[in-house]
C-alpha cells in the first residue's frame, strides 16, 4: 500500500513512485493509480488508464491528432489544458503568484519549482537513490530519469523533429528545439524584455544584469556566467586541445577555431563584405574589415582618447602609456609592445627577407615595405595630401609631407632645444653632439 510521507517542510511523497505533492489530498488521489485496477487500455502501447477521457487524450500521441488550436499563432495541441497554458504567452496572463516574493507565473508547475528556491525544498531530498546505471554507476531518484540517462550510453534518440529530422534524447530538448522553427520564445527577461526559446538560456542571460558569475576557475580565480565558458577557459591552463584538423593534424582548444582553420585548406571564404565583396574565413574578420567602410573606431584609449578599429590594436597602444613591453628578443634582449614588432625585428638577426617582388625579384623583410615598393612598378600613389593634392606611394611619406604644412616637428634633440620633422634628420643632428661620423669615403678614408 501507499503511505503518506511528510518530513518537515517536505512535500508529500508517494513511497511507490516517489512522486511528490503539495497537499495530502493530492497524494491520496494519486494513490488510486497504484491501488485501482486500470480499466482502459491503449491499443498501440501497453499503457492503461483509470479514466476513459485520459485514454483518449493519450491516444492522440499515437494518432498525431491535435484538435485544440491557438487562434493567434495557429499552433495546435493534443490537450485543452496545454492550449490554455500556451495562450498565456500571447495574453501575458500569469495567474499563479508566489506568496513570498509575489513573482507570477503562467503555469502551476513553474510556480512550484520557483517556491522550492525559497524553502530550500527538493521533492526528493532525504530519499535513498534507488536506480543505479549499470554502465557508469550513477544513481537516480526516479526510474524515468535513469531511462533518459541511459540513452547517453545507448545513443538512442527517440524524439525526432518533424521539420529537420534532428533527433534528441529528451522530449523537453525536442520542444525547445522546435521553437527555432516556430519562432516561439516564451521565456522573457524582466529587465530588458529579451526573450528566449528555453529557460536555461534565460537564466544565463539574467546573469548579465545581476553580474552573478557562479563558475570560478581554481587556477586563476577568474569567474564566468556559464559552466561551458569555464570549461573552455580551463583549456588555457591545462593545454587541452581536443579539436584536431584531419589535414595537417594541428589541434585547437575550441571547435570554432578549428572550423576557421579548416577554411585555409578548403580555401573557403564564406563571409562576404556587402560593400566591396571581399571575402573572409571567419565572421570576426569580416566584422573587423567592415570598420574600414563605416569608419567606426569603437575602442577608445582612456589616457589619450585615441580610438581604434580593433580591440587588439587598443591593447597594443595602451602599452605605450603603461611602458609594458612583454615581447623580448632572444638574441639582443630588446623588448617590444606586440608580437608582430618582435617578429619583424628578429629578421635583423636572421637576415630573412621573405617578401619578394614579382617584377624585379627584390626581397624585403616586411610585407608593408614590399607593398610600398610595388607601387614604384605600378605607378600607384593612393595617398593624397588634403592641402596641396600631392600624391604619395606610402602612408609614411604622406605623413612626413604633411608636417611641412602643419609645421609639426615631433622629434626633439635631447641636448639642445632644436626639433625636426623627420627622425632621420634628428639622427644626423645628434651626430654633431656625439662627434660620430658614420659615413666614410672609400677613396681617401
């Protein structure tokens, strides 16, 4: 026989199936399931029911019949009660209110789940775990939860989407997925009114407003709003790179990085600029490029208010103010603000000139120097002076020329008070103070 169980503030529990109820009367009504012979049997599956009306509602699962239709969005349901709950999405009705915080909900089950947060009650607390998994030995309070868990090991995915044929292990996951097709987003943020397809995404989003970051890294004490983000972050410390390229066997910490990398081999550039039709391997590169057309410089320096197109450029620039130079040359111990500057410098020691001109075969240590050189052959002079309309092949040449009009002399002598508009002129001048004569005649020495 079923027994009425009540422990402290715990709900009433059935000792046969461990289902919980808020009142004793609910539990007694439920007990008839276990004590009364089922009279109405389903012809399709072995399930049986006490009431004929419950059998009819169940049979609609097999027949696919959905007689109750929403007049607003035309979505249909097998049960009238499910339709009523759904219609509250459109009406905004929330008839179930919490006695503690007065928060309201569209259906009773969500209210019950919410109330457990105030009381600290879980319906299955203090109940022995009865159902262990034979594969991984994890145990569960309910048999149905065990069955759902076992699909992880068996690979069974019994719930299939009618639209895209994607399958899932849980019915709830299928329902959340189907909202992608229907456009339904029933979970709304109370602060910014943004809506979501499932409750877990809403909870994660709400941490943006609350600032709560419950997932902490044990190594560096950094915290995150999502457990998945923490797991990805931990790969920085443990060096795990689970995603490997099938072509070159290079491994990556994140799947998205692998996908972007694979475009190198396939030469696929799926992201196109609407303005100039230039294409890119990844979406972030396209976004950075689009700043060229829009002129947007969203990243501002707090010290000098200079703005930048890219966040990385801002970080590099800020090292000018902080004096930080984290990249050091192994040969001469000279340090630099960014890695690219170090790589360019290292070619001084190696004499590497990897950039070669296709016309005259002259080679250069820097790609920018090659591009400037190629304009000699093409005659291209893309940089125009706004004052006198003179054109230049390189941006540096234009910058130096503009100082003639502005009178700017940014290079100052450390000995005297003289200043110069070009760095080369300053170097020549300082040789006068040092007595250095670096240029020797080969004839008279």
